[in-house]
C-alpha cells in the first residue's frame, strides 16, 4: 500500500464478529432526574447524585429478610467447617474482594472462611480484563475446583445476569452448596436458580449503566451487614465490641485496652495486667475480668464453649 493511501481491499475486509448483549436491567435505564447532568453546575451534579443515593438504604431495608436467610446459611456453613465464597465481576467482584479482606483484621476470622473470586483474576482488581465477565465456563470451572458440599456461594452481579457469576452458581449447586445472588435487578431471571435471591431495587443510575454508583453502594451495604452479622452470630462480638482484635500495631493495642475498660468497667492498669497474664488474648482477659475467675479458668471455659464469651461466662457463673 502506498503511504498516505487507504487500500480498498483493507476496507472491504470485515472485522471479526464479537458478541453483543443488550442488558434490560433497571440499572441500564436512563434516569429522568439526571437527563441534563452535563449542563448542571458542579453543586447541582452533586445534589442529583446525593438525592439518588438517599434511596439506597430504603431499597436495602426491603430485602432484610433475604439477607437474614443468607446470614443463617453462612453461619451454618462456617460452624460445620465449610466456607463462604463470593463470585463477582467488575465493581461487584471488587467489593466482594474488599469485604472478605476486611474480615481478617477486623474480626480475626480465619482467612479460609471467606473466599473471594473475581472474573479475570487478581489483575482485574486494578484494570478491566476483557470479556472475563462473559466467561460462564470459567466461573463454573473455578467453582467446581474450590466449592465443596455445605459451602455457601454468593454471586455478586449488578445486572443479575453476569455469565461468569451464573456459571459459578450453577456449578456450586451441582456441588451441593447453598447459593445466593445479590444484584440490583429485582426481576432477574436467575432469582429462581438460587436458594436466596437478594434483588435490591436501586433503579436507574445517575450516569446510565454506571453500576459503580447506586448498585455498588447497595452491594457494599448488603455485604457489610451480611458479613458483620455472621461474625456477631459466631461470637466475635461481645455487646457491640470487637473482641477478636489482634494487636498488630500500636492503635490496635490501645483499642484492646479500651475494649476491656468499656466491657468490664475496670481501671486501665487492671486491664493491662489481665491482658498481659492472658498472653495478649483479649477474650480470655475479658472473661476473667467479668467473671472474676483466674486466667486458666477463663481460658478453659472459652475452650468448652467453642470460644464464645457469653457461653464461657455462663459456665463460670454456674
């Protein structure tokens, strides 16, 4: 071809055909309140976004019963030595990774309890991996490889139709695992293919199709309450205090003293001494201070009550 000229034969060569999907989820519809978004002042843009965000907590409140069922399934799985898996793509998958990662430092939960799987692998945390979310076979293969009977598998997909997620859920059911789907499409056809369907009605996004906005906010709220409630049910909270904190830095060492003071009403020096005698184990120190028992007795009571503070206190009281 001569420089500067276009070869007619090149123009006639068709581009490779690629699949096209038209998504009909509510998140893909246009929001009438933001139709003039690009003409608004900065302050008005923020107002429109904030007004839209206000509906998210109410939409989540409408599915609390379904989330409660999901919590109970997770607690049952973890108490019987099984695991909870998150399968997601894009924003949904990244929020699943974030939720699972935060449980270890917050509640000292074993790392294998919550397993996050992201379409496209770890690289997809930082950049979009082309066509990864459309890989139903990939999701199914990943689930078949790691999901076991009795696990809980939670699919995360704003549209409720992401092939990678649905493939993983189908494979999980074949493995006799419990399944749940969290999405922003109350009418998703996949609702009938899972044990628990959490369809949060967040409606059209301010920027059409940008599910990192309301749909993502709703998912963050759902995952926060889901995993936190699971930890509460598993005894990793006493009253409203984090009692499985591991002192990995100065701030957390100070928080452990604060927790003991709040929970027991004891002076700082007494709390420090109890924590030292308990070899830094906050639960043991707490049970000893509340019950008045010696550290060895507190430790033994926790062992007999599956590491539950309330259970250990009841044993020592009786």
